[in-house]
């Protein structure tokens, strides 16, 4: 086994990329929140219905969970940049 010690040179972030204006537009935030809500409804409702019928938990595709996690991360980044306490809600969900 060998260890590859090469790494990618990453560009430096501009201040405009990490401020509230550079993170996301309000319309994008609305879409993000709706998408998160849809995923949560589908994933958690599906689990509840299946559990009631079969007394077993259902399997959820890992790609669905990974996508939901990435959506939570985007929400956390946005609300953190806005100094909004809602980022804590998404941290807890994560």
C-alpha cells in the first residue's frame, strides 16, 4: 500500500463569496427550503407508513440521504452568513 501525498491547490476565497450577498439569493433560499421540506416529507412519511404496515423500517437510498445532507449544509451556510439562528435548526437535523 502506498500513500499519495499530492493535493490540489485550491483557490483562495474572496470575501464576497462568504458574505450574505455572495452565498445565495432569496429566491434560491426559498427553493432550497421547499426542496428540504419535500425530502423530509417523503423520507419520513415513507418510513412511518411502512413501519405501521410491516413493523419494520424501510430502507432509504443512500443517495437520497446524501442529497438531504448537502441541502442541510447549504442551509447552514446561508443562515450562518446571515447571522440567523435558524442555522442551529439545520445543524440539529444534520
